[in-house]
């Protein structure tokens, strides 16, 4: 190579200095464009556009930094918006590209050049303000109690009906209680102290799951404390590029959980758990909060991590069971499987339930299309990603679909409701809680209250 060639190919000066993307640019250098990410990416699999693949988006990020594309380019914005942020590409990547961090940094950079969609602005604004969020979730619960969302989900056109179907799917599902005997193990010392991330959507629409979580933790030898002052974890804001709001919410949660410094933090929402575990990265350049963030993140555990070690695998009898076994499929939330890399523990919890037949789900590692508020701002792509998931659930012929994230439960529950399926979506801890509540009729029907 000649000197002139070397000069011609020298890196271009950064066109976006001091931007979030420029500060995260080192992660781009890890990509070797091998393409292993392509079959793992739900938008590429369903849209067949290289620009809607992780490799394609990383190339767009590089061109933004090199000045070859302006940050207000509408096509660049569209391709970044269409990313679900599921991070399946990180699991598939042999080079360790921190794609999730790069995506959030890119969206934060583009946010300064192009407006956030109206629906996203409204939702993010409500979730940042605790008073507005409390009122909004109260209104949602009251509406759900009328039964109107379930009715509207069946009579309105599909696109208009979907938000109502999502709300209807948050209602508690009646589960067989005492279905078999769950055997506990002495692996964890009794009275282990935990506190719970109550969560905004979890506490607002899935309070029954929070209650089940507290009961199962106590039943498995944990002392459960409750921490005041919690707010939204900030995941929705970080994923949308609103890093300032995400950091403000993170600081409030860190201060709250510092009040219970000796307790592990149990989280039953995969997206929230991933966010809390990454508070250290979110506040990496904040000298006052970085160490505090890392200390809180180190205490965060998905609830399945706490429960799995306390449950012995169910003994499968070779004799025919007098009662029908529950056919259950597990659909792992993306932010549990790909962001937190937790795969064994939720399956171990289900394996401890003697009345359950765990049925494999085809392409269970593919995203369901929920991705926070993605199904509200990118409904067409969300529907395209959800459709094959619903087909696979129908083929599995299960009574229950289990997933440990509220967004996934609402997305899958809405899809199942609109398709006329008899399968219900529930959180795994609810199934364990029902099994631990012995003495009730183990054969009563599965139906919404």
C-alpha cells in the first residue's frame, strides 16, 4: 500500500463529535460483518431488508459518524425505529458487539435532529411523571374491570382493537392450585433478605403477579421487605433514546434501594431487570452516581434466579396420572435471554411443577414484537413479528403460555385473544404460586376472572 493509498483510506473526522453515538463508537469496531446476526434478527427475518438487520444498522451508524449520512435522514431514522432492541444479535455475535448500547446511543443522537413520534412522547411523558402514571394505570384498571376491553377487542377492527386486547390480557387467570407437590431444597439459607422492584406496569396492571412473587419468595425461605420511593425503571426512555429521562429515573431508584442495602433486589419483569442491571453503564460518566449505580445493579436478580435454587425437579411417575397434566409452553423474554443471559433458571422453575408437561415451542428465541412501546409506534412490523409466534403457539396445542415480562404477556395475550385461541398467557411465578397453594381443587378450569 502506498502512502497516498493509506492517506485516501484514513478514517474520516467524526461528523457528530461529543454525541452519544460518538462516545459509544468503539463498539462499532468489533463488528466484522460476518452475518451471524442476520437469522437471529426478527426484523431482518420478516422484512428481508439488509438495512433492517443489525449488520446493516451498524453500517448506517458508521456512515452517520463519517458524515456520509445526515442525522435527519428519514430513511436512517426509519431503519433505527424499526429495530425491536431485542438484542438477539448480541447472543449470536461471535465478536461481542454491544449492539444494545449502540442502538440507544444512536437513537439519542438522532433524537436531537428529528422529533419523537407523538404517541411515544405522550407515553414516555406519562411514565416519567409518577403522578400521571398512577392516574393512567388506575384508569386502565377501572376500564379493565368493566369488561369493555375484552368486548372491544372482539368487535373493533384489528388495529384499533389491539390496545384493548392488550389491556384485557392483563386480567388474572385462574390456575389450578395445589396441582402436585412442589419439593423445596435446603440449598439457600433461610431468611435470605430480598426486596422487590414493584415496577410501574407490574404494580399497576399485574399486581396479582407481584403478590404471587412475594408469596413464592416467602415460601422458599426469603424475608421480603418493601422499598418505598420506587419509580419507573427508565427502560422505555433509554430504548427510545431519551437518556436524560432514563438517568433521572435511575437516580431515584438507586436512592430508593439504598434504603435496603443488605437485600437482594428481586425483579419479575425481564425488561426492568435488564435495565437495573445496566444502571452502571447508564450512569458511567456521572462521577457522583456511577459507583452507587454499580452497587445497586450488583444486587439485582430475576425472580427465577432466586427461586430455581430452592426447587427440586419434579419426580415424573411412570404410572398414568389420574388428573390431566397442564400443557405449558415457555416463551423466554428477549431481555431475559439475550440481555441478562438467563435461560436455565425459568425452565428449572417449571420443571419443579409435577402437574406440568413442558412443551417445546418452535422458534421460542424469536421476539414476540412487543419491545416496550414498539407495538404502538411500529404496529405493522410488530404484527409481522407476532404472526409466526402465534402460529407456533397454535401448533404446540398448550393451555398456558408462560413468559416473565409484562410487555410480552400483553403482546402475546392480545394476539391469542384476537385469534380466538384458548391458550392463556401467564407469568411463570403465578404457576408456581398456584402449585404451592395446596388444598384447592386441582382440576378447576382455566378461565379469566
